């Protein structure tokens, strides 16, 4: 069973930066897209950023211009560089690897807390 292992979360002051990483426990073939989602208390999980196998990216409106997603296909790893963090970015962040529409993997989540 493949596991996605996230790292890089933590506590940071507003205006600061964090870099999240998510790596697969073993090689996965045919990953179509990698992404990051987040869920704040009392809110639904939402898309933060997504990157396809071809390198096309899309971002949630609230993070555009501040967050950057990238991937290393050889390492089956996806990154999320988060700059100019705001308290409203506080959430549990989850990575997601999509093989097909009904076959994907999720990480266990990493907490990001931004203090004001």
C-alpha cells in the first residue's frame, strides 16, 4: 500500500513562509496530477494548488500570487512553497496524488498555523 508522507508544517508568524513536501513511500507510475488541499476547523476541504503531469498549475483564489506548487517526478514528490502567510491560511494541509478519476492517494495531513 502506498503512503504519502507530508512534512514541513508548523507554526509561523503572519508574513512568514513555509515549504511543505509530500513524498510517496514507493514509486508510483502514471500519476496524472498532484495537489494540495486544506481544511480549516468547521470548513470544507478546499483546493490550494494542483499540478498536472505536464506541469500545468492551478491555484485557489485565496493563495494566488503567494503560493507555488512544484513537483519532482523522479522522486514522486510534490512541494508547496507558501509565502506571505496569513492567519486565514491556518488549516490542516493534505497532499493528493491522482492516478485516475477513481484512484488516488491522500496524505495524513500536516498542520499549518499562522499567528497574527
